[in-house]
């Protein structure tokens, strides 16, 4: 199972996201769930770094992606659009393949 952790600040901006694990939906190299999740998360990172040219903290390994943002970057409207769109895409995959992906959200005003 792939676990996605989303953390928000008190203004409900996404300040970090991390994905770990393997979906094991299909054979290695043939796993469409893992490929979809990876593509969505990596596209968000590319949007932040290449399109918006933000310097963010990223750690990528096999079966692991972690991205940390400072709060003032997280408040940027374009950053919000990229990250909330990423989350919508991930939740769409979770709706179809709930036994292979788990999304955990934390932070915000109530945390």
C-alpha cells in the first residue's frame, strides 16, 4: 500500500506532502496505481520547482517522495493551485483503488 501524508499549516495551506510504499497492484514496472500516484506527485514537484522556480526541500528515493515547503511559499496562490490539484488527483485514485492507497491529512486550525 502507498501512504500519502499531507500536512497543513494553521491557514490550511499544504506545507508538506510525502508518499511512501508500493501499491503492489501489478508487477514491478506494470503497476498503474503506483505509476499514477508517482506521476501526480512528481508533476506537482516539477510545477513548484521548474514552473514557479521555488527552492523547496525534496527527498526522492525508490518508493519514497517527501516535499517540505516554508509557510510563505505555501501561501502563494499558484502553489496552492498546484498542491490542491495534486491532492484532488490523488483522492481520485484513492476512490478507484482504495485498497492500494491511503491518504492521511493533518494540521490546519483543528490540529
